[in-house]
């Protein structure tokens, strides 16, 4: 995906078994972050950093969505264990990861860690791609959301 692209149309189940449609994101800024796996060290750090900055995102009328290949049941356990206040989506077959063209890392062995930032019209305004800097995703996403705030 490139800056200026529209958010792809998709639907996935969240950690509570509800169907979430990407069309529902229109009207709000949205951070969609793809991560490899629940309860791994880097992914836990990233999720907890998004949790700790969640109120900051809300201040800018921005929602946070995490996506991995884990099941909705595993997402629910992960969200409860770490008190995650945002939506986690189950992309069990990896179709949405492919739709977003999320690259793999370590010679294709690990699912990539990429964050996409969309404006209120679901237009891509920022991308942060770093497998080894999970905390950077939150910092960069929040910076992008703040800089696009209407004066």
C-alpha cells in the first residue's frame, strides 16, 4: 500500500466474535497495526504500548485496531491478560495481511510488523514498517495522528 491509497475493504471477527467491517472505520482516524503473534515478547510490548497511549489516540478521535493470524479466542485471552482496550481482529488465513501487502521478515519465516495510519476518509496517510522496533510503531502512529489534526 502507498500513501493516498484507500483502506482495503474487508471484514474479520474481533476478540468478542463480532464481525468488524473496514467500512465502519470511515469518519474516524484509524491506526491498523499488523503484528506476528499474541503473547510473544515484542508483540506484547507493542500491544501494551498502544494500550498505554490509547487515551492519547482517543484525544485525536483515532481508533486502534490490531491484526494477527491468531484466533478470536486467543485474542480475547491476550486482550484480557494485558487489559487491551482496543479491537483485535483475527486474520487466521492471512488474507487481509496479503490484501495490505504486509511483507514477511527473516527470509519469509515471520509475519511482518507494519502499522498503517488512515485519515477520516479511510485514506492512507502514513506507514511504519519495523519488525525489531515494536515501540516505534506507537510513537510514529501517534506522531502522524497529531500532525494531521485539524487546526
